[in-house]
């Protein structure tokens, strides 16, 4: 469960709010940030100065942006993920086989995180590695909402989740074993299947980003390939845990 407001530090929350605003705006000055966040300019400047001294933001003529320190930290998190060494080689094989982008996603803080994406230059590449999205808005998130917890059709999202899907949707997804979703701009389709381990339940989601014109023709082939890859990932993770 998330911490109660009384357990959080206001100054830290302010710094985080400023960092998130810089992420949204790409770059901004003190005045723009203060106006955007309804903070005083002096308070924003103090937080930015502290963040710059600790190398989390950079300043160019008074215009601030996020630093590459976040890339360093993010890559370290990615490298230290236990499933990484087992997942990436299999994603490379899938991407090579279909000529598109293969991915592995997990749940964190009630969102789906696209942890690894392996792309081929000729295929669809939505530049989504590291991105986080509400669960109900993506094919991968719907897989998580359906197959996490006990894995039964009446399972409900945990208390961290802010979105959900109906039991009827869960039942359809469970029967199909795959979710195919296309964003509103229809630039690519997302195909996702669960990666499950008998002792850990749902450990992640494996899938493809493809041209939306292709998935209807190849959906059965894609489904078999992804389900086979899912089983291989689960076996490799199980083997690693037993050694």
C-alpha cells in the first residue's frame, strides 16, 4: 500500500513534482515551473539548485531539464532485473523471426512498465522501452489485470490499481490467452500474452508491436510464437531459481 500523507516528506514531494513537470515540459525556467505548479519562484529555485548540485537536472542559461543521471539509474535497474538475462535473448529471437519489436513488461506501482524492447530496423518500433502506462489502457496491462493474483476469473486488481477491467473481459481474455490492442492513432498494434510460473503466479508479459495491418493475417502464428516464448521464459526463470 502507498504511504499515508503523514509519513511522507513535503520537501521531497516538491522536488519530485518539479522533476515530473520537467519530464512533461522537456525544459523550463524557474518562472514557467512556478506558474505551472503554483509554487513560489523562490521555492522552485531552491529545489532546482539542490537537484542541479546532485546532478539530477542541468541548467543552460537558466533553462532546466532532466539530466542523464536518470539514464544511468534506469539502465542499472534494467540490468539488475533478475529476468533480464533470460528474457532478452528470447526477445531477440522473436524479433528476428517476425521482423518487428518484441517486448517484456511487468507491473510496478499499479502501472505496466515496458522493461525490455528488442526491435528490428524494418519493423514497428514505438519507442516505448521504459514507459509506464495505466493497466487498462494497454494490451499488456489487461493481461496483468486478468492473470495476476490467484489467476481465477473473479480475481480483482490489488489496492494499488487505479483502473480495472470487467470480469466478463477477464473471462474472454483468459479463454483467448492473448490480448490484441491498437492505440487510437493506429500506428501499431500490441499483442500480449502472460508469462506465468506455477510458484510465483504472473511474472510478466511478453508480446509484440506490429503493423496493425499484419496482425489479423498472422494472429494465429503470432499467438503460437508468443505462447511458446512465454513458456520458455517461465522455464528459464524457474531453472534459475532452483540453482
